[in-house]
């Protein structure tokens, strides 16, 4: 095979065979195909797309480019959950304990935050002592013992994705739906779970801004999962405003604990109940989503979800005292209020700007090697549909640097749009792909 011929085929909208895709990816991973040729191919994919069969073949090749997790020693149907990333998305910290409290194994390998979206691993590290670096043996033992573990990626999982993503990042091809789908699903499949729940975000605070694109991605990822005999469900949820109130690592941990205590913001609780309902279906605990949602509510109200979260924290070396004493969590030294410049109804919130404001404060990272401040962030107190008076507090900034806080304040104000007439609250669940 000649690489130029494969680039030409994709550029001209012709399909590649599974063998041709394997030749391309393996050649690139092993240094036999140069960056400039792979960049040309990814741009051809960006412009012309790939068929479902090609995307599945790409995922398979990437999946087998490195190690895979063998979790067969874990008893039961193992579930994993993945979010495509948003602002204030702390669902894993709530969902995992709810599902595990029903005896369903939750095997969650998570990444760190990059850009305006947060990472589950960073959030958990704001709990003093919490260890996210588990060995494979520790991970398996813990799931067998308490039904849940949340850890960073271990070993040499999907090196093809690391190399390909780094190239896409500097060649304006990150947004290609087939490349996103194969990137996400190769890592999920390599992580070893039996069934996968996907939370596909769409809106101003999400990677995808367009609902049709989000549906296409969701359908493609579900098709990939099912083709590997891993039953997969995708929920498409609205990220046109931050989820919940908290945006920032320790702030989101606190909010997750509040939801497990039966409190917390209604939208965050609603999404967690929906996702838990489908996870219970995947885990064969219930027949219907509605039964699963009722069961999730019972797990919260009984305190079993909170008890399982405590078990998780304790098992991974964290200080369980934070559950009842939030002062033990890192917290910025100062607060700054963001007040409404006018009276009216909140019509829009640009969630991406809220995420960027949090990042400016130090809660996120622009580059993977950046250090983050676990105690800073933003609390969004007024959301779409709320009626506000002039000078009413819209948000609160928790910070350690007045100059950065002022910069964040301006961004937050820019994110809000107002209307003189009432505005309905946005729908949270936009679609479900089974």
C-alpha cells in the first residue's frame, strides 16, 4: 500500500478497507508514516467524513494499538460512564455511588480537565488524601470489594489516540465527528467495562454546539459500542448553561455531596436521576428507565448513595470528614460578587465564558502540564428563566487573586443576556439514543 493512495481515496470520498485503515494507524504509531501525511489524511476525514464501517474499523485499530484492561475478574456486569465534557458537570461523583450502592460494579477511568471543562480526577483530588493512581490489581480488588473505583488511566492504553489527538489539535481537525467517536470509544472499550453510558453534551458550554451534530456523534458512538458487543446508551443533555451552580474542583465536590444528601441544584439532580435510570437498565437491575429513575431516588433518600460515596473516599485514602465538614476542602481566600447590570429575565448564559472565567482563576488548565488551584471557582446563582432585579447577585467568584477575579467578573457579565419578558427554563434532556 502507498499512503498517498489512501489519502487520495479519503479525499475523494471513497471508502477505505479495514486493512487500509489498520495500515495507516499502525504505520503512524510506529513512526513509519510521517506527521505531514497523517495530517493530510485527518484533514481529508474532516472534510469528507468516514462511513460507520470505517469508523468502527478505525476504533478497533486504535483500541488494539496498546494495552487493554482485562476486568473479567470483577464479578457482575461492569458499567462505565463517559461525558463529552461541559461546565459544572460533576455527575460521575453522584452517579457512581448511586449505581454501586445497588451492587452494580462501576469501573470508572477518568481524565484530567483541559480548557474550560473540568476533569473528574482533578475534582476528586481536592479531597485531602484521595489517591487516583491505582494499579490494575488495586482497581480490580476495590471494585470487587465495594463495587466502585474511580482512577486515572493506567498503563499504555490507546497510544494511537494520544498521538493522533496531538496531531489533530494543531491541524484544525479536532471537530471531526468520526475522529471524536473513535477517540472516545477506543478508550472506553480499552478500559474493559461490559456496558457503557454516554452523556453527550451540546450547547454553549460543550464541545459540540449543534444538536444535529450531537445526535450524529451519539448515534455513531452507540453503533461502535454495540458492534463490539458492549451495550451502549447515549443521553444527549443541554449545556447551554452550567450544570448545577458550582464550577471549580472543590466547589463541585461539595455540590455532589449535597445532591447525595438529597439537596443541591435541581438540574444537576435531574440529570443524575436520568443517567442513573439508564445505568440501572444497562446493569439489568430494572426493566425500564422509569423504574431505574425511581430506584435512584430511593438510593438518595435512603442515604445509601452518600454511604457509598464515603466508602469510595475511604477506600482511596481520602479524608471522609469532608462529607460533614466542607471547611476541610480547599477554598479560595476571597469572594467577589457579580451583580446584574439591569432588571429583567435571564435569557441566555454563555456557559463557555463561565468555564473560561473559572479557568482564569486557576481552576482549569490551558496545557496538560499546568498546575491548578483546587479551591477556586464560580458559583452561578441565577440561571436562564430567573427574574432578577438590578444589582442582584448573579454569581459569586471564589478566588486567591483580585486581579484574576476582576477579569473573571467581566467574563461572567459578558456571558449573561437579559430579556424584559419572561423566558422559559431550557429543557435539560434533549434526546436518548438506545
